[in-house]
């Protein structure tokens, strides 16, 4: 692997440092004078990571304070937040959203600096999050309307509504530190669950401009933030038994460790987005140019740091040479730069050990018989790794089964269509797959072979999460629970009902409650 000369890697301006000394607890921004963690951008200035600021490294007592504040807001289900009307909760989220939009530029710019995401993709992450919040509010109205009626079944008259679950710990990932955090945070909140947010290791400061909006828009204790080592600030909270819902995006190993800390794990609902190893199956009938385009974007958008990225390309032998040659050439044409470089395709990696990790994966495959297929593959500087296309990969190589979560594209070759189907069946992951083919008979066989192994099969396109009305989930080690705009509302709530024998007396009681608006649960009010 060779190093590549660089053209434009410099950001247009220096970042405005954020030295965050506050954390949000009990509706107040509290001052922190204890230890902090310095934050450096993977974007280099003068050859070294650019200093971006620092954030609090809280201790166990502060974590417990956040939990107590959330527990008060929950009030064992009788607190201010779970008993507030859905309309009032929506009002709080709408207020927050308008304040969030006002700080868009600061969030987007910090996002680009902190995790090296290109400026256009950082903007996209912000804007799609705003759209997700709006769609969630529309969906919660729909859900509330559906619950605003009585059902009469087999002599029982009842009202069934979705009710909140309790204190929710939201832990987002570094690759979508805003979007993926908010796709659990907002549904959890709007369904009536107070929340404690623990940002990922990278991508913390971008949330700082949102602390004051959270404090202003929500009642005390409804949104709280914690920062620091998982062992110090997460384990004790879970071990206390006070976390009712865990929303976690990360590795299954970390999720299992967190869950094990709970004294009664069955009591903690888990909504998990975990690792994936999505396979693209390219058949001899594929339109190769289009397949190469989709596989390029699918494998290497944001340097391959997407859970939905294509992480193994399985290519039929008759088209293997043509496909790999075209893909390798397309990869070599990618522009290296900073998040602000025009047309950038390769940016610095936020995890300091990522370039070494990528190199080790490639070296392992090469030692076991694979070749590096593109000329620019390899390390560029301390934080950037030019994507490596590696093949043919085979069982026994780390790239075969490990999620690389970075700029390495492993390609395998197959002779019989049953082979890639077997690989997917035998894998530990089960999120999505892609098929590239123009033969409807073949496509039907592949869809049927994949649909019970993964949770989304993409025809002639890369894997992806959106549009967010579609279910986003996975089997095996890839997920627990389903997220989409409407599924997330279900994930963070449970159906609860009040019912009675359908007698004239009971009907009179129920009718009186509804007409006098004495209950917030038993209500036929229509949410406009
Ligand atoms: O990293 C996982 C993301 O949710 C993937 O979203 O497919 O839109 O990039 P995306």
C-alpha cells in the first residue's frame, strides 16, 4: 500500500473552540469544575489534530443526580411528563425544534469538525433529523387519534392507548451523533418517557448548542445529559435498576455488558442498533456500471462508517474481473480532503486507532491470500486511510466476518448462487443485503433466500436506513427492536387499556368520565 500526495486538506476557517463546562440536570444547566476531556478533530492543522475544546468528565454522583432528576419527572408514572397531555408534550418538542433550527450552523460545523463528516453530509444529517422530528410529531398525533376511541368486543368495552415505559437512557453512536441519537430521543420523549442522554465517545460538542434549548423547552428533569466513562456514568445507573429503557446504538458486546449490569434485565426494555455486515450480491446479469456506482457509495460513503454500509461484496466469477477493475478505478478517483473540500470522498477518521485497524484487516487478508486491488490503497497521514479494495476474500480472513466499519472494501467471488446465500445464512449479522441483477427469476430466488436472513433486501441499490417510514431493524447480532417514525413510538411505549363489562351501569360511568374530562387516559378528545 502506498501513500498518496494530497491536494486540498485544509479547512476554510479555524473552529471556534467549545469548552463545555455545563451539563443539563433537573432542567438546569449546571456548572462543572471537575475534570474534562480535551476534544481533537481528526482534521489536522499543521500536521496535528485540531483542538476543538473540551467537555465534562462527570463522576458517579453526577450520573446519579441525572437519574434522580429523571426519576422525579417520571414520578413512577405519575410525574409531570408522563401525565402531561400529548398535545402539551408535542408543544414542548415543537418549541425545542424551533430553538434547534436556530443553532443549525453551529451544530453542523461542529459535527464536521468532530467526526470528519463532509460539510454537505453534516448538513444532511441535521436536516434529516429536523424532518424526522416533524414526522414523529405527525405520527404521534395519528397514534393518539387511533387511541381516542372505545372498542366493544365480546361484552367488554375498553380503551387501549400507548403508555410510556419510564426513565430512558439514550446512547447514540459517533457516526450519526445527532441523527441516531434523536431517532430514539425524540420518540422516547414524545411518548412520555424522561430521558438521560449519554453521547458517544466522539461527537459530543456538537450537542452543546442544544443544551440551552433542551432546558428551555422541557420541564425539569425531562431531558438530562451525562458525559464520561461508561463504567463510571452508565454502569452504576443501570446497576441501580433505575433505567427502564435502554436505547443504544453501538456494538452487541457493549450492549450485552450494559444489559448485564441491570439487577433485573427483563425489566429494562432494550432498543438496540448493533453491528452489521451487509452483503451485496452481484450476479452475471447485473448492469455493471450501475452496480459499481451503488457499491462504491454503499461501501464508502462517510468512509464506510455507516451501520448500513455494504461490508462484503459477493461477485459472480464471470463478472468478477470487470467489476473489481471498475470498482478499484472508481475508488482511486475519490477525492481526499477535509470535510470542506469540494467533492470530497475520503475524509479523516475520528477514531484514532482506525487507520491502524484498517491496515491490520488488510494485512490479515493479504497474508491469507487476498490482494489489494486498487493502487492508492493505504494510509495517508495520522488520521486518513485511503480506501482499500481487497479480494478475493474467503472464510478464515478477518474481513470475512468482522465488521470493518471503515474504508476497506472486501470482495468475494462465487460460482453458484447458493454460495452467497449460504454465507449470509451462516453469518452472525442480519441487517440488510443488496442484490444486483436484471434477471427477475434470479432476483426472486435471491429475495426469497435473503428475506428470512436480513430485514431489508435492496434491489439494484445500496443498503440504507431511509426513508424513515420503512422499518429499520436487524436479526441475530444486528438489532433488537424496530425503528421507523411510527415503529419508534411503539418501541418506547406499551399498550395499556382500561376496560369494563359492557353493562349499562359501566357505560354510564365511562361516559361520565369522558364527558367531564376527568381522566387523561380515558378520553375521546381528538388531537388536531
Ligand atoms: O449507521 C447507521 C445509520 O442509521 C445508517 O443510515 O443508511 O441513512 O446512512 P443511512
